[in-house]
C-alpha cells in the first residue's frame, strides 16, 4: 500500500512540494517557493551552535526524488547568500552530475583516495559563485565503508571550515546501509517520501532503522504532491516538526511572513 498524506498525520513534515524534472532556477513558482520554505524551516530546526550543518538527504526506496531534493535544497541555500557544497554521496547509483549536466570524472571518491592536487575551486558551479558540487567520482567497491571511514570524517571536517552548509545525497535506507553508516558524521537527515509511490511498510522499516541507529532525523519532505495548490497553510496546519518541535505548538505562519 502506497503512502498517502493521511498516513503521515502523526508524522511531522518540513514541507510538501511538487516534483519537477527541471531543476533549480528552472522550477515553477510553486515548487521554488516550497524549496524556500524548506530552507526556512531548516533554520528553525538546525542547532544554532553548528558552524556548518551537514545535512543528509535520503529515502526509503528508489525513485522518491531524494537527489532532486538534495540538489534544489543546496541551490536555495546558496541562493540566500550562503556558501554551500552539494556532495553526491550515492556511490552506487549517482545522479547529481547527470541532473546538472556536469562531468563525473573527478569527485568525492577521488578526494577520499587522497587526490591532494584537487582544489575546491574547481568544483564551483557555473550557476552560482557560492554553490559548489562534488560529483561521486569513480564508483568504489566498498561505498558503505568509504562513507563511514576516518578519511570521510577528516574530509568533512576540512570542508566544514570552508562552507556554511554541506548537503549530501545518500542512497535509500532500505536498500543499503550507506546512509546509516555516515549518520554519525552529519548534523541530521532529511527523509524524502513520494506520495502515492512510497510503500507504507517500506516507510515503517526505514523509520525503524533510522531510530535504531540513533539517526537525527530533521523531518520529512513529501514529494509529488497531487493537490495542485500551493502548500502554504493547508498542510503546515496539521504537521509538526519531527523531533525538535513534535511537542510544540503549531507552526505560526504569520510569524514567518
């Protein structure tokens, strides 16, 4: 049985949004505003004492729009003036380079192998001067071990000194252990759920796995919303933040406008 909005009434959501194959600046008005809303909601959830939040984006299954969400979240964060790095951490079926039309010959795995001659500046996007993109690079035989390695921890520590935000696209939780493996190295995880597609049982398995692994879930994004209307007050009225605000009062729309 696929997940519907009613199935998530007891779960909080950061935002609902329409899915589009076009990306970043080419999105329609409604989708763009929903990504901006996601950016704003994150500012309330992320710890204030973290200089550079590292945000993982994952899902329960394939095809839920996690990579598109990671790309557009990193873009709107950069659009606000922050220096942002997007990392394709899906070292099994990477898609960020393809979505953005950039080369994947050099990326994350090369840096983890010790490609010291690689400069961060060469990964600057052509769209925004403060938006940087690390493709996956060559696919390794041991992606899970690589993502949870000391080398990855060291790399993230170095990168955190140079950026305001780091967003990492990660594989689905129910298929491989990669997202859980890297979770101790990140600030929190966003879970992407696709309406009418995600199986309810799969979502329950994913939530259980994240909870057992003590993953800090920041909230969830409902993708491919079918209401056809902007999601400003209608759904925010009924959904609370996942952990930090699950016992707080309902979101005050006017306070944010």
